[in-house]
């Protein structure tokens, strides 16, 4: 078995959760021997058996997983604010929180304002919560 190594810079990778998704998606591809993912630089190094898989197959699999290879080494351009899901979730969370507060000040039922508060926490905490399982925990936590 003769192995080759290729390094690609990919789009849409900005956190450890994306790296874990990529690792799970590339695992079942026959012929891939090793995979190193660097989420901070959006770089993926793939070691593959050149008799089993070709670079084109690796690139197609990356595209199918939502991480298409990009030209160049530079940092990817961040998405526009109105297209960034993290910014939109934070803005929606703030709006829900403000609505809940206004409803509580207006004297409506506490159940209604509590619903807005809980929804605001869930919407705003989604992107933080999805990264938690992929980060190592300190020894002193019992989660």
C-alpha cells in the first residue's frame, strides 16, 4: 500500500463541532488512512491509499459534507452579518428577551414572559451548546 498526503483548505469550518462532523463523514471513505483537521485555520490533511482513492474523490466527499475545498491559504472571508447564523441567533435571542421583559412589565401572565425567556436562552445558547460535547472538560467537572 503506497500512501500519499494532501493538504486542503476548506470553507465553512470555524469550530470543533465542524471538525468532528468532518471526521465522522470522512471515516467511512475507503482508502483514507489518516486525517488531521485544524479547525482554526480551516485546513485538512488527508493521508490516503493512492491505489484505492483519488484526490478527486476526497474533494467530492468534502463537498458532499459541506466543506468544499477553497483556493489559497488565506483566512476565509467571514460571512456577512445578515447571513451569519450565530449573529442571527444572538439577535433573535435579544429580541425574544426584550419581548418577554416588555410583557412582564405590561402585567401579562408570568407564564407567557417565562416562555419568551426560555426560548431566548435556547435560541441564543444553541451555538455554544453544540460545541460543548467536543471540548475536553476539566477534571473537576462532573458533567
